[in-house]
C-alpha cells in the first residue's frame, strides 16, 4: 500500500509540474504568420445561372389555371 501511495504521489507531482509548464507555455515555439496562408475566393455555382436562365428564357411556361374536369374530358375513354 505504501509503495502505491508513493507512486501516486510521484505521478501527482509530475502532473502538477506539467500543468504549470503548460499554463506558462514553456517549450512551445511561437509561430508568427508572415501573411495569409490561403486566399478567400467567392463561390460561383453553375446551378444559380441555370435557375435564372430557365425563368427568363421561357416565360410561356408560366402557370395557367385550367379547369380540371374539362382537361379530363378531352382525352378519349379507355376501351
């Protein structure tokens, strides 16, 4: 039991030392950025153009209100 207690005390001391070093930032080289590493670029999706062109180039495909019963009567009945 005493040996285990000594080992736990040693580990606790090591952990406290590493915690203090981590908080102080010791051993960590400070990296300074020279400039921006990446360049931001705006996205341009082809789907945006397709949606706009479809709506502008084909105005004749607009919604037309139709009498549902009249449309059903246009087709001949099945045999």
